[in-house]
C-alpha cells in the first residue's frame, strides 16, 4: 500500500510508503492523501495528524516518470491534485505534524512546510529541487518560503537547490522540533500524543485565527480574534480549563 493510515491514541498517522522511490508521489497517493485528510477532518476520534514517510525519505515530490506517462499539462495536474491537498492541510482545523526522518524534495518540501509543526530527525535534509529540472515551484512553496524564511532565503533555496541539513532548517524557522535520529520515533509519538490530548478544538481555532491574520489588516483581525474567543467560550474544553484552574489540578481536555 503506497499510503498507510493508522489511528492510535487519537493521532492519525499517514505514512507515505514507497521507500524504494523515496516516497515520490503518484496520482493514487495524492488522491488518497486528500481523502484521508477530508475523512480526518470529520472524525472526532482524530485529534492530531502526523504526515510522515517510510524508509530513508520523507517525500521526493512528484514521481517524475509517473507524470511523464500522463497526457496532462502541469497546470491541470497541480490544479487537480496538489492545490486541493495543500489547501486542505492549511485549512483543516486540527494540528498537522509533518515529520521527516530523511530527504525532503520538490513538492514534498511544500507538503512538509505546510505542516503546523514541522518535525525533523537529525538525518533529515531538504532540497527544493524544482529548479534542478527547470521549474519555479508549486504547491504553495514560494508563498510559504517567503513568509517563513524571508524573500531572500526563499530565492536562495529555490534557485540554488542545495541540500540543507535539519539543523539549518531549524535555524531558518522551517522546522520546530529537531530530534535525535535514535529517539526520533518515540519523541515524535510523544509530541503527537501531547498535542492530541490538548484542547484540540481550540487549536483548530488558533489555526483559523493565524490563517486569517496572514491576509487581514490589524483592526479587522482584532474583531475576528475577539469573535473567535466567544466561539471558544462555548467549548467543553474552555469550561474544563476554568474548572481545573480553580481546583488547582491538570485539565482533562476532550477536544470539544
Ligand atoms: C524518484 C524521485 C522522483 C521518481 C527519487 N520520482 N523517483 C508537480 C507536478 C507538475 C510538474 C512537476 O512538478 C511537480 C512537483 C514536484 O515535486 S517537481 C520535483 C520532483 N522531485 C525532484 O525533482 C527530486 C528528484 N530526486 C532527487 O533529486 C534525488 O532523488 C534526491 C535529492 C531527492 C535524493 O537523492 P539520493 O538520496 O541520492 O537518492 P536517489 O536519487 O538515488 O533516489 C533513490 C530512488 O528514488 C531512485 O530510484 P532507483 O530505482 O533509480 O534506485 C530514484 O530514481 C527515485 N526517486 N526521486 N521525484
């Protein structure tokens, strides 16, 4: 199976599973990923999602030979398969952790960067790779890199397509958590389960607020934030958080 889906302790693990091709993406994987994210959005049992790759790579981007065999323009292909996927990842109101224990390349870089928390092992590397085959980049990579690492870094990463280490990704604010290779799996699970046991409905509202703030003026955004506070005020997790505070105990959040 090129895409494995598994739920444990309220965490959905989506594993790209073509290790011999560094998890390069086929139509089947892209379609499967989008439907898995859509399903996870509705599944109350899923409170955090981890997107990872099996073997030595996170994802090497588009499977190039697979695309060559299709009779469709790049625009048609990106529009049909990549745009809805990355758009769903950014709007889905549950934490998404993208976790790399190896090479990240091409559109795989865009999917990695689209995570809410980007996690790397010390053996992870990223190469944008698009310009190596004469392409500027897609799946939001130019949008994300300018905002996350700055315009000039974005230009450097996209034009020179040099392999950067996990430590450099951390320095560039393109990775939030860097774990040792030897403990990567257990550290990742611990982080994912910690997120999944938090007030995940509120995390979704935080994601919505941050997304809104990316494209709104300050005064308008202040209004939006205040309105979201009222939405959160109705949640069970807000009530539990307040009660736990008064009772001087740890809160038990349910994600509702
Ligand atoms: C692959 C791939 C791959 C197939 C490694 N496909 N097999 C969207 C749609 C519209 C237009 C096009 O663009 C896009 C978005 C994109 O993602 S474009 C960018 C596509 N990705 C790339 O250009 C990256 C190509 N790969 C590489 O540059 C290297 O493989 C990297 C730097 C990722 C890793 O290098 P190594 O660690 O030296 O591994 P390797 O090159 O030996 O690869 C291992 C195997 O994986 C090998 O298979 P083989 O059967 O020969 O052993 C590669 O052919 C295969 N593979 N990437 N994208």
